[in-house]
C-alpha cells in the first residue's frame, strides 16, 4: 500500500523528533510491504522567516492533498514579539481549519514502566490511568472574534466564545463513538452554571445520548474535572469537551502520566486525512542537542497508521517496540527516574539513539 504524508518538521526540536518518526515509518513499510512518500511543508516560525507567513496557502494545499499530516512542533521565543496574526501558532489554527479536523483525541495512559515518574501518589497511579480526551478543535473562543478597543480612556479586550448545535453534535458523536470502543463511559465537561454556550452544550449532549443507549453519559463542570483528574483519574474513560477547556485539561492529563514527551495525539474530521503530532511544544532551549524525547512523535505515527491508514498490526508493532525499549531500561532525560536506586537500573539515551533502539525492536508479530 502507498500513502502520501505531508511532513511539517517545524521549529525547535521539531526536525529532530520528526526525523526519528520517519525512520520508524520507513522500517514499518519495509517490514509490512508499504511505501510511504513524504512531502515537506513549512509551517510556523520557519515559514515566517522564509515567507513572512506562518502557513502560506500553497503549503496548506499540500497538507489537504495528502493522505495525512505529521507535525513536529512550532513556535519559540524568537517569534514571541511578532504581531498576533503572524504568530507561529496562527499557522496551526489555519491548518486545523483548512483540513477541517474538528476532533482532537489525546490519550492519557500511564506506561507501567514509568509509573514512578507520575507526580501522583502511588495509590492513585495503581488504581489506573487510561482515558482519552476528545477536544473540539476548530470552534469556540479560539476561533471567535478577537478585538481590542479604546473604551473610557483604557484598552478593553474582547474574545467571543460561540458554539452552534451542529458543532456540538459532531464532536459529541466522536465522544460517544470513542466510548463505544472503550469502556462505554462518557463524561461531558462544560461550565453550564455560568456560560450559555455550556448550557447549549449540555442540552445537545443529553439529546444525543438517546442515540447511544450503551454509553453512560455523565456531566461535570470543568473546574471539578480539573480537580478530579489529579484526585481520581481512574474514574474517567472518555472525556469530551470544548476547545479551550480541552486544551487545558489535556495538558494537565498528560503530566500525570509522567512526561509530556510520551503523549501522542490525532486530529480528525470528516475524512481519514488526519493531523498527527506529539502534544509537547518546540522546546527551543534543547533544540539541536540530541536530547529530546521522540516517543510522543513516534506514537503519533502509530495513531496515524491505526486511525487514518487502517493498519492496526503496524500500529501495534510500534507500540510493542516502545514498550520493549522501556522494559530494557532505556530512558531519555525527561523520563529518567528521580530515585537513585531506580536510576541505576536505567540507561540514559538521546533522541537519535532512542529512535535507533526502537527500530531494532520493531517486528511484525
């Protein structure tokens, strides 16, 4: 099978981690008889430097024409002071909108080999951390009107949060369908005690629940959810929520698993063409030092194989290789244990060596 992948290496550590993920993809292709073709796309700070635009239209066109998109990371201190409409992150928002990917899916799963790296108490970790956050991606306050006016002699900023019934329904369906494939529990997170948009969200979700009688739907206010994620994460199976809430909660969820460097994500819409990326940032402070953790990006490739290319066996092979790497005690700097006795059992490795060791552990079965 042949697949065309648009590759956005981006900024900071982006090129380093993406290069390792591509090596893994090529090895999977060799083992399973697939061909992956790559088209380079500039986005983020590197695109600003080259074109004066965080995502030129011709670059977006390449992404839309691909079978899926692999993204490293964008942004960095270098571009902090550019005008708001020119920030690297604007390219990412434009990419999501242009691809029509409205559902971002971020798993929060503790790898047993890294249980000691979680900041939570052992009793909480031992109860289990294995849930997924389904975040609406192209609506809400991030895509609403933003303006700053002079009012009564001072600056006044306004950001508008808007959701329609159809936007809520389509992400709600993703939440219910994801829950059907997992533990059949869906928690809808909003702020209905304050916001009209959240009251509409809650109404639509409960109406939609009638179509999914096999899934148990519960409601939770976002501030309570933020507390429950650290107090009792084992209660969650699937969380569905709006854009800004999901942005915040998914980062919180990633940290309780031990390292943000281990977490992949997928963004999907009406087609199988998805956007796959690790959830961490560009980490410009360690760029070029060969110390970044590429596992989140490599696991994002596994999600691409599973959800966009219908290659579950290939995805399983990558996840097994990562698990074997951890079993054998190899750790990048961000997942090295703090306990002195545990450190003695581990071997510290860099980005390129991590990728090479995963390649060595890739097998068909």
